[in-house]
């Protein structure tokens, strides 16, 4: 399955137990492998940001992303945006 970044940002992110975490706000690419390394998930437009590693992803469907129950607030570890 392939998905555009625009569509990816519309997906709801939930834990295995059904807790809604928010939506994908952005992603961090691993340039060498040309893969998404981490997903930045935001609870509200200006809410808490969570950093979800690709190893924490359980499944991605056309409607949502399901992640492990333990996702930590790692917003301080998000790289600065480059101009």
C-alpha cells in the first residue's frame, strides 16, 4: 500500500487499546534508506506532540495508524525545522 503525505497527515493515530492520540503532524525521514524513521503526532492544533518510532507502529490502514500502548512525549527530541 502506498499513501501520500497529505493523506498520511489525515490519519487518526490510536493505541492498541483504543486511546486516540491525535493525527500525524509531520514525519522525519531517514535519508540513507529513504524511509520514514519517526512520526510526529499532535493531539490538537497546538497540543502536545508525540514522537512515534516506526518500530512502535503496529499497523497502518487507510483509516488509521495503530501504535503500541506505550508512546512517550518526546517532543523535546524533535529536530528543529531547517529554513
